[in-house]
């Protein structure tokens, strides 16, 4: 019967938990988990892998229990599971590294200067400049959007251009000096 949701199927009576399995588990769980903890770099992961190996052995114990060294089977399964886990982690890491976006250069000095000059403007003037020069709205559209008269918008734009020219000219003179 196939496993449902990762739960192993019920074990037939002839494969039920035997004292041999219990003794094997009690004796070898810690040594195998300890080896794998060093290999995997973590105790919890090693315990999970070891537990999975013993679970697989338990469902097959009628056959594995007759082996000369059933612990060798459990150890091999545990090491295979650990190696698979490392491979999956490496694959995931390579994928994640290949998905990293290239760093984008920061803004140039011109953009920094323009942003600083715009920040120095009063809010109405800054909004008018952005809407007119960046969004491409007309004076009438800006007036309607800001609920102001067209004459006020023209005044905001005029004053903003004067202030921006002064800030940007001063920055250039300072940079060249």
C-alpha cells in the first residue's frame, strides 16, 4: 500500500517492531546521527536524516533484520539521504546566486543636485514643476488638479524656475571652484 501524505503504510504483523529493531535503534541512533551532524553541519538535520533512515529500515525490518549487519544498511541509507540533502542545498544555492540582480549604479551628481534643488522648493512650486515638466500637464490641468487659479500656477512655475536656476548654478560654481 502506498504512503499517504508522507506517513508510512501500516506494518504487517510479521514486520512489527521487534526487540532486534529496538535494540538496533537504541544502540546506533546516536552514533549515526553524530557522524552525520559533522557531515551536515547541524544536529537537527542529522537527527532528521537518521530518523528517516531508521523509519525506512523499520518498514523493511523483516528482510533487513536478517542481514549480517543491518546497521550497515541503515548507515548507508542515512548517508545517502544526507548527501542528497547537501546536493539539493547546493543546487538551491546556485540557483539563488544566479538569480541575484546586478547592482544598479546610484544616481549621478546631476540627479542628486536636481533632487536637492527640488526639495528646497515650497510644496506648491515643487508639485507644479513635477506635474508640468515631468508629467507633461498644462497650466490649466495643474490648476484644476490643485484647485488653484491658472495665474497662481504660472506664478509657482516662474518662482520655481528662478529658485532652481539659482540652486543649480550655485552648485555648479561650487563644484568647479
